[in-house]
């Protein structure tokens, strides 16, 4: 297990390193780093200071060393627009994005798994077919378009919920969160649903396919032959088996949710990292873009690592083979 | 005179014919296919069938700005069946031109991505060893990050433009094809006839493309239909976010984004109609793709 | 004395796209307490479906379409799911063919055993565990405590089948339905399991339905045999009588295709052709196309008729006693 963990952590670090090299090359090699990293309005003295600080007059590998060294110390440059460290600005926005992503994940899992299992147990029923049809729509329609429809229906036509913004926030565990006040919650509902729909469709399809597969297995029949209640057969024997692939997907999707939040945050003007990224791209605030990229890579790789560990805890067979291997 | 009785020839349908036969058994798939062909024809013929050229400023009148569907033009008297946008542009024409750009971007990027992915995938499977493991490491690394994130970052660094969107889509997509082609080619390389072909002294290139490649086509088609819908959606999303195509060549996604501000004030048509066009296109392709997957996947046929 | 199990005109049909497959077609047999019945047939003859039908475990598109299954005075088919479930695992237990597939791979053995105890009896976990240990010892598994904490993949096939048998024995059932439980095992393990099951049934007075395609296995075990072909019983009676004097040409074919020590060097005879598809059965006697004795009379399906003491056969031209193989 420890060997496995060490190897997995090593692979993750390698992935982060590879992305760091790509980002570095993207910024320092393709473009002129002075243009990229120094504000267009900067004075000659400021430019000279930056060149000095980043070692832009030195060889490429030394520049990379400085880039990595600075990054490790949390220095990913200074925003042109806000005049503050880019990482700091992003970390300010992180809680909003994480709140949105986690609520959306909870929604997609909490609704997606039961619906998928239901559709898998009764694939030919009307409910089963409706669930599948709905999931195909949720799966194939672009995210931003679903978000716009939600706004059109619930904010413009019905007027039940606000169309954008984050609403009132309160402090919770040292972070500003929305879900504790009614105003904040009402602002959270539509974006969370929007972000959840796509993943929910994925989870429904996956849960349904796996439920069908597991239900055909002898051990499910044997569980019934032992006289277990249908409840126990589904909730223990079927569910535990489908959880292995589903947890994998959920974990991988949490990472992509942080990325997909870019779209949802833009549609609903949700003040998270994703909205910040789009604003920064439009304002050419490149240090923020670089910082966003590095942080997101770190989050995604970290989540993938976590998923693998959970996965190995869930499936005793993998635990064994990995320990041997 | 004796006639020699010839046995009636046994008709064996070619694979393409069999697939076509099975495909049409599902009426929904047929509707999807018809819709898609129709959409493709509209996109190709847009300059000739659109009521106006929405990007010829001479044809636009600011007087016609923001008209709801069904109103007539103050300037020319023509009817705007789907309304107009702020500049008095006929939405129907805008959608036709937008479809053209959306589909063009998707098809071009698909073609390039398939070509690159196939060559890399077949070569990886055929040569194996170091080359294979390096290529597949890159593919795995790339696929572990969401496509939209990669495309967004590329465009943030490259700037807007049709060519840049296409480049981003190719970079995002080639990995899917490389993986698909490699895994089906791997199955084939282990079979004896490839060894036999090597013994015959056939060139590597000939073995790869005449023997390996044909076996990779069915899974490739399935992945391609899924991916082209994804490409259209991704391009629309990027353009919606303002990092995709430039405003001079608006795709459906950009049209939707342009109308987005008016959505809240009740002028739904500027945004909703291009959206419907986009959604119908994507659904039609998905329906066709689903059916193709069922027909082409021999594992599901019993 | 009334029978423990009385199956009467049981019909199980599979409603497929290509038509209705009558997997079990008016099957009747009965079983006394403590008796062992061998249900014999090729794959596709409906023997396994018969076993599943008794417990109401037929998966869609299959459905029990008619008949009665009377267990200890209760009609299980009429009683439906609630009645069946109260009996499953409690008074009627089942052992499956492939021990690699019958235990849930992601649950520990103790979970899978304890849940069986507690599905029928409201006992403490400690008490349930005690019973599980007892059952494991009974089937010859040493160090049960350690075994209980393992996952199925840590066991060999034979061990897993022993666990499955232990689970079946947990409630000391009146009837065990064993669906080819030794087919997937090594020959040496087969013999061990076979003799153990026999011993356990004799000790506890449990009746047993042993479903198999292997006459050699079941002939040393069963009191009675019922031979199935294409969803029907074509011959039944006491084991010794059937083995000595098979009446139905199909039964005779099955017996002749088993190698026997005393006929060393003799050619094995085989049954020509293949089992017919249930969707496309011949008119009349279902075995006629493969039968050396078939003639015009076989265009009409024969009924199951008495053929000696306590025996029945479904054939127009049954073999007489001690008749030589043609």
C-alpha cells in the first residue's frame, strides 16, 4: 500500500512538473515574457526591475529555475489590473468556486445515483426511459445554453430566483459562503443546478449501465436466494459494486467541475475563479491567467490522487493486486 | 438442349450495406440523419439562400434594430421571421451564416485531429516500446485535464481567431483518436497475419495503413460522431466566453453571447433562436452517433 | 405422509423478441423429506430454470407462466414474492454453479454470512457470528475466525463453494437446491464436496435437488432421477432402476456416453445432433429428430406414462428391461 501510494504521489508530481514546463514555455518561449508579464503601461524602470527579478536576461534553464522557485514560494507574478500578487487574488475567489462546485457535486451525486440505479433496475419502464432521455439531453446540450434556459425560465419568466451574482454571504469556517442565508442560497440554486446537470447525466448513465451489469451477476441472484430483502440487495450488494466506477468518475469530475465552473460562473456572474479567469483574459491580465492555470492543475492532480486512494480502499481486489505489484 | 441449372447466387451484403440496413431500422436515427443532412446543406448554401447577407453593412438598417419575430423591415419591407438583433440584422440569415462557421470549424478540426491521431495511434501500436509509452503518457496526461480548460488556456495565450480556435480544438481532440486507434490497432498487431505480412517483407507503412488501419475504422467512426458534437459544443462555449471566433465571423456561440445581454430585458429571440439551431444540430448528431455505435459495435449484436 | 415439495405442471416461459421460449413446460415431480432428487439434462434442457422457478428467482424476460409449487402445504407461486422471500435461505436454500461468481467480491465473508442469518432471525451480531463459525466448521473450513474476515478473492474455488454451502446450511433448511455445484471445480475437490454434501444431508435430514448434466456424479448420490429434455421431463423413477434399465432412448444415450470401467476398450456411443432451440421445437416428440427409434408415431407427442414400479417415461417406443443397445 505504501509503495503504491509513493508511486502514485510521484506520478502526480510528474504531471504537475510537466504542466509547469508547458506553462513556462507558453509564457516565456512563445511570447515575449516582458510583454506577457509586465503591464503595457509600465515605466522603463519597472520593466528593468521585472527583467532583473525574473532573470529574463539569463539562459532559459536558469529562467525556468527561477520560475519554479518563485512558484514554490507562492509567487506567480503580480496582477496588472489589481496591482496585487496574482495568487492572492485567485485564492480570494477560491471559496466561491469551491462552494459552487461542491454543492453541484452533491446535487449530481445525490440525484444522479438514485436515478441511475432506478433506471438500471427497470430499464424498460417509462420512468427508466424518461430518465435516460433526460440524461442524453443533459449530456449533449452545451452547459452555457442550459444555464441561459434556467435564467430565462426561473429568473425572467417566473421571476422566482435571481439571475446572477452571489447574494449575501456569511462567514463559515473562516470563509465567505452563500448557502447559510436565504438570499445567498437563492443565488446559489440556479448556478449549482447548471453546473450539476452535465455531471448528473454522466453519473446517471454510468450508474445505470453498472447497475444493469451487476444485476445480471450470480452474486445478486445468490443474495436474493439467501432471502435478503430487495432493499438490502440493492443498497448493499448492488450499490457497493457500482460505487467503485462511480466514485472514480465523481472524483475525476470534481476536477473538471472546477474547470466547467468557468462557464457557469460567466453565465451567472458568479464571482469565482472561473469568472476571474475570463475577465483576466479579456483584460490581458496574464499573471492571473498563469496563476489560475497552475492552481487548477494542482487541484485537479490532487483530486485524481485522492480518488485513486479512495478507489483502492473501496475495492479489496485492487488493494491486493497493487500491493503485490 | 439441356440447361445447366446454376445455383442461385447467395447474396452476401457488403458490410456498408448491412450497416445501412440496420441503421434505418430505428426511425429516430433516420430523423436525426435527415435533420443533420438538412442542417449541413443550409450551412453550405447559406450565402445563396439566406434572405440577406448579415455582414454586409449596406444591407442593414439601424431602424430595424431589435424587432421581434414576424415584424417587417422599415427599410426593405422584408419579413424578419426570427426577428432582428440590435443592428437590425436578420436573425434567420445570421443563424444560417453562424451554422456555416460552427460546422466549418468543427469539420476542419475533426479532419485534422483524426489524421494526426490516427497516424500517431497506429504508429504507437505498431512500433510499441519506448515510442508507444511516451506517446501514451502524453495522451493520458492530456486527457486527465478537462478539454475546456486546455482550449481556454491555449486561446488565452494565442488570442482570438478562427484558425486559433481550430488549432485549439485539434490539440484538444487528437488524443481521443490516438487512444482509440491505438487500442484497436493493438488488438490487431497481436494477430498472426501481421507477422505473416512482416515475413512477406511488406513495408512498415504498407502494413500499418493497409492492414492495421481498416480494423480501426468502426471504433473511429463512433468516437468521431461523439467528438464532432463535442467540438461544436466546445467551439460554441469558447465563442460564448469571448475567446473563440472574432466578431467579424460570428458562429452560433457568439450569436448567443451577443444576444445574452438582451435576454434579461425580454428580447429573447436574439439569443434563443441561435441556441435552438445549435441544440438541434448537436442532438441530431448525437442521435445518429448513438445508432451508429449500436450498429457498429459487434459486441452488442447477438 | 405428504410430500415436502410437490411441483405440479410448472411452466416457465421466456418472452423474447423472437418469440416465447418454453424453458420449463409442464414439469411435475415430488420430493419426500430427506430425499435426494437428481435433475438431469443437457444445458438448455430447462433443469436450472426449474430450480430457479421453485424459488421465484427467474430473471426477466422469463416468468413462471403456470402450475403449482407446493412446499410443505403452501403454494409458493400463488403466495408470490412475500411467501417466497420468507422461505428463501431459511427453509429452502440454493447453491449455485460457479463459486467464483456467487459471493459478492466487495463484501467480506462475515458480512455475507451474517446478513443471511439476520434476514430471517432477529439475533445479535455476536450470536449470528457464532452460527457462521459453526457452519464453516461444519463444511470443513479450519480457522473460521480468520476466514470470516477475508474477502472472496482470497479463497480458492473449492473454498468458496464450501462457504456457499455453509451459507446454505445456516438455517438448517428442509430443502437445498444445488445447481451443478461441482461442475466448475477440480475433480478431486468435486469428490470431496459431493461426499460432504451427502453426509450433511443425511445428518440433518435435508432434502436435496441436485441439478446436473453429469449422470455419473448424480447416480451415486440421488434416490430418484428425473431426466429433462427440451423443457420436459422425459423419464423419472428410482435411480438404480433407471441406471440399470433406462426406458427412454435419450436416457439410454446419456448412460452410454458415460465411460465405464468394466467396458474397457468399448466404443462410447454418442447421441447424434444437438439440443433443439426452444424457439424452434419439432412437432411431436421433441427428441424424435435425434432418436434411433423414431418412426411415424413420433409425430404425436407422447404423454408421460407409467413404466414399471414408481417409474414414468415419455416415449412411444420405450426400451424393455435388459435390452441391448442397438
